[in-house]
C-alpha cells in the first residue's frame, strides 16, 4: 500500500509538470487571418482599431499560443479563395456549410463564437408565418449556405416547400441589390450581416464559428486548440463572457399561437383582490385601486385582456368565491400550494414579497398572553398567528381596519398587518394611539391564483407575463404608492377623522384641547419618524437605504441636465468582500460605526458623489455620481474604493476590499432608477466572474440574462415534449475498427430556440438542479433503445450515460435507479454510468468514502458498469481509483495531446494505461482525431478509443444503422 501511495503521488506530480504551450520569447510567429467585416464579431473602425467578440477571442488565443496576428479583410468568396491559395493562414469568422465538409480544410475543436441565420422578409413581425405571401422567392449565398439545410429549417417552422423557391447567388452584392429591388421576396442572412439590428422575419438555425485552416496547417491547428483548452480550463465561461460583452437583447413576451388564440377569444377575466388594504389593494366607489390594480393595468396592455375586478366585503368571502369558481383569478394569493389546493386553485409564479409587522397601543405594556385581533380568511393568520398564539388569545374580525380599531379601542392588544397598509394607516393619523416597533415578524411570497375550473392556458400566460414585466417594474409601482402616502397626512385630515373627540375637548377646556393636540402631534410625528426610519434608513447603520435612494436621486438627475447630456452621470453598486468574516472578527457594531464614518467623510471629500445609500447589514452600497470631465467611470470607482478601504476601529485599522459595478444614466429619455441600480449590480457580478474588481454595465449583458431565463422557462416543457434528442458517439476497437460501445450525448431541438448543443445548457442545468431530472430522461431513453434492440434480436453494445454529482446527494437515488432497472430488465453491462471526480465531494473523509463505495456497489449490483470519466484532469482521480470499484478508465484527451508532443508525457500516458489494466479496468482514450494518435495509443497498449476520426456523434437511428451494417 505504501509503494502504491508513493507511486500515485509521483504520478500526480508528473501530471502537473506536463508542459503547456508557452508564449515564445522574443519575436512571435506571424499568422495571417482572413475575415469578413461583421459588426459585433470582427470589424475595423476608421482609426484602424479592431473590435468584436471574435477579435477578442483571437487576441486572447494569440497570447496563449505565442502568436502575432495580422488581419486581412474581404468578402466571403475572397476569404475562401485566399485561404485556398495560401495568402492567409486561417479564416476567423466565415460561416460556410461547404467548409465544414470540404476535406481540404480543417477546423478548430472549440468554437470562437455563435451566429444565428435569419430569413429576412419585407413585412411581418411574428414567427408564425401566417402573414407571409403564398409564394416566395428567397435568395441565399451558395458558397455559404446549404439549400437542404434552409429547406429543412423552413419546413420545421411550418412553411411548406411548395410556398417558396430558393434562388442561389454567388455574389453577396447582387443578392442584396435584388432584395432591395424586390426581385426576390426574402434573403437568408447571418446575424453577422445585420449590422447590429434585429432583422424582420425569424431565425432559422444557429451555427458555431470555427477557425478554419488548410489541411497542411495541422501544427497550427493543434497549437491553437491547445491554447483554447488552456483558456477554457482557467475560465470555463470565457466565451459566454465575450458574448455578453458584445451583444444586446431584450426580454420579449413570446406567446404560442394557442395562447394568442386563447387571449383573443377570452377578452375579459373576472378577478378579485384583497379588499381594505390601501395602498396595496382597495376599492373606492366600486373601482379597484392600488398596487395590484396598477400591475393588472400593465398586464392588460401587454396581453390585450380586460381584468374586471369584483369587490368583496371580506377576504373570506373572496376566497370562497374563488373556491366555487365564481371568479377566475385572485390577484394576490400566498405562494403556497397547500393553501391553493384548499381553495381549489392553481398558482402562478411569485411576483411580490409581503412583510407583516405588529401594531399595538402606544405606551401600553403587553401582557404574557396578549389578545390578538385577526382578520378572517388571511394566509398569514393561519400560518403565523394561529401557530404562535393560543386559541383563547385570538379574536376574529371581518376586515383589517376592524382589527386596528379593536386595538385602538382597547378591545385587543395586538394585530398584525402588512407594512404598506400599516404605513398608510399610521400616516393618516386615524389612530393616533397606535404604534409599531417596525420589526418584520412574518413574510411570504405573493402569486396569482387561478381557479382550478379555468383553462390552464391562463396560468402559462400569466407566468410569461410576470417574467416579461420583471421585478423592476413591479418594484417601481410599489415604491410609487409608498411614497405617495405622505402627501395625505395633514392636521385637517386628523381633525376630520376625529370630529367628536375634537369638539368634546374644545367644549371642556382649551387647555385640554391644546394638550390633546400637542400629544396627537407628537404621536403622529413619532409614528412618522418611525415609518420614515423604517422606509428610508438602514436599521443597522442608520444610513439612507434603497427607498431613500430611489426617491431622492431622480430629482438630482433632473437638476444635472448638462452632465447627463454629456454622459457623465452614473449609478454605482459597491460590494464589500468577506464582510461576514470581518464582522465576526471585529464585531458588527464597531465595524458598522467605522464604515459609516468612512462614507460620511467620502461625500464631504468628493462633491461629485451626489448621493449614497446602504443596504441592510452593509451587504452593498449604491452611489449616484457626476463624473468630473477628466475621470473615467473606472477612475471614479477606484477612487471611492480606495478612500473607504481602511476603517479605524478603536486602535485597529481594518482593511476592507470592494468590488464595484457602474451603469451610465441614459443621456435622454425617462429614467428607471431601480433598473439602473440592478444593472450596476449585474456589472459587478459579471466583473467578479471575470476576475476583475470593477465592471461597467453593457446592455449586451441582457442577452445572457434573457437567454438563461428563457432556457429555464422552456426546460421543463422541453422534457415533456421530448425535445432533447439522443445522439450517440461510437467507441471502437482501434485494431479492428469495429464499434464496441457508444456514449450517449444530447442535442436540444427546441421549438422556440432552435437546435442547441449541450454546451449551451448543461452547465445551467447543473447550476439550477434540473440536471437531476434530465439525467433520468437520458438514462430512460437509452434503456428504451437497448430494450427495443434486444426484443428485435439485434446486436447491442454497451452504451454509457453521464450521471451528475448531484445524484450522489439525492434522496432516494438508488430507489429510482432500481425502478429503472426493474422496468427495462436489461442484462448486466449494457448500460454504463460515467462519473467524474466531482461526483464525490469531500472525498478524504471516511464518511464520504463509505457513502461513495456503498453507492457504487449498489449500482454494480443492479447491473450497471461504472466508468471514471475525464481521468487525469483533476486532483481526485487517483483517490477515486484507489477507493471506488470502477470498471472503466476513460482517459481525457489532454493526456493524449500532451503525449504527442513530449516524450515525458508519453511515458506518463503509458503508465496510466498500464495502471488501469493492472487494476483489471477497461481502458479507453477519448478525443482521437488522427491516425498518428491511433498508432501511438496502440503502441502504448490502449486498444479502445473514441473520437472524431472514427465517428462523430450522430442521432441514435443513424448509429443503429451503422452498428447493424457492421461498420
């Protein structure tokens, strides 16, 4: 055992010493790059400066590969001709179907970027195709696009082949000219040809942009591929970050034809909202008003629906109407499915959070068992009040105002109410003897509830509309209503609401009148101050908070017209790093005091910092700054971070680091301050992910966020519609060139997003946990394929399926796997589970090792073969090999690439192969792309391989044909 441990340590050390491509010292090799001018991708301005997502990718690649790039622009045809003749060494942004299949050209393993191909038409703005003419002439560039692929994409969009004729062009200028002259009805263009503007029409398919070289440039290709692998190993999201930096996108409301038809037929939705909670939701003269009504109005504009709100005397009566189906929709309903099931309803996504505080009589001491006034039919009463107080303490009333009145009159000691309505009631001075400690005692999310008797299409539409509105618009509505409350508080209002008391006091004695009025005034001021503190100050630091910032900054922006026009106004979000550790080390209160002094001095020192606000617990800060003409936004951020870095706490100086994000205030137009603040925070997160301390918001970040949101909205329906396609890549015997197995891969053919490769969504599935359901889907479909072939008497080979590390902590994982085994009754060994080292975390603890061994043994007993994927890429592979009874060692292609170039790396690869074989494991190497690599592996004793040389991934039916033919 001691010898084996020393051997493994030596092996790990050797792996760490495998040489990476080094940047050459002195003069770099020059590579000539042919490119087509494409804004946002690769373009050159009048000053000779290059820019674009492909340009940034190439320049980063050049640094890692030790190259100097020279760029040569031209048309697509010119670029291809230059590459063929050798006047350029590679093409950067040319997307052409013929290049991918031409044996004279080779391509990079990793894509530099992605582009979308569109059908551009003269009219129409929806994707259904119903507005298009019955017959169309569509032009396309023959050197770039395949007519078969275009035809297939159009037919997938529901446009029959009889409705269009494809016209090939061999000159881009002629194509554009004929389109402008209406000689053709439409044209096929790439996103790179749209000059940054979204085309009229719809998208057909997306393509990766690969670097293309002649076949005699294999050495250059390997050099670039190795550099790309090193880049993505260090920064896996590198390409996505470049895309986000250079592209812009909105968040459209996309409805299916069936949903549009539902809205057109429906017209009117009968709704109900909680009554008696101004400014949140209330009725006046039969009309629904407040926050909820304003949200409904926005939805009405987007959806073309009319929401007719019915007034109910109590919340209990409203919920009974929902339960019996007398209303289709309740606009404010707790996001709790148990509560919804009780009321015979389904829930939309949450769109608000409701907080509740306690109200009591001023100056009264609460007894051990206070009397609680409770409004009937409210979720928070059932979930909080009734669970925390005895039944004998509870008194029930029909409305919230009845509850407040009961406390004011001494009939009850406490009531609980949402913070918006509490602020309204206290500032109206209707109850001068009511006060609050402003402590939030209970919170819940708010959804919309749809009667279970209604068409479920309505739920899907509401969820899309909630996502379309976004939290920023909803927060704007809430803030506007909260800030408008203060205008109603006047002495006259107080006197009008208390006429009897006022007249009685005046009649008794003027001194009592004065005393009462002074007391009422002091109480109102005290309540106003409490509400002000709750609304506008952070409780911990007593600095201005988010609400103060959103109310006071817009007037400041309005007063800085010249600076705004010049583009010198910015919103900054500042985030302290490791704050929890600092607070735990030095104490919260002392640290807060020291930080507050820093920010107070900051505004005194720099008059261009116009406003500052602090989030709760100093988790983040926002600032409104007017940049001096000589400053860049980055300069301002670093000056601010530098001035608040060292906080004095007693005799200690504490160092605080920050990350910052900035968003420019638009030079003109309306201001959406919450959105600008969110944009600044997004810029900080993007910078942090890129390893930077300062980030500037670029609207192109929205493309990434909208894409993620869109994928998350579509992933569950995609699973139900079986849009995830099973693709298989063969594993083969290198000597006999026969298929001996396969690996299950996935492609997503989305109705809305088109054809997508796994790199576009698998990482997101891992992050949001959807990968668990997705893995079961892939495993079941693979088992179905094996079962069908066995039942038909056809040949089967082992097929491997990936398993995420999340399964290792999933409750009931082994039970679900056993159910799949029982369902398909496959012989042992026909399904192989591929696991990476990340599947088993905390591997050094005995408890973790025991759990991992139990799981693997149980899967073995069920008949699964266990494969160790990506062996040699991490630090835990040897530990897994030593501890877990794995059957297959799948060597990562990085070891093969290194072995081709370095004798020492070749020796390491041979040791790895021999190690796996000595442990009686099947040894396989992936990523084989050349005959030389096959020969190398055979010489080292590895006989099983996988890679593009033998077979690229194909759909399952095509793989089965190849297997049946004995290829």
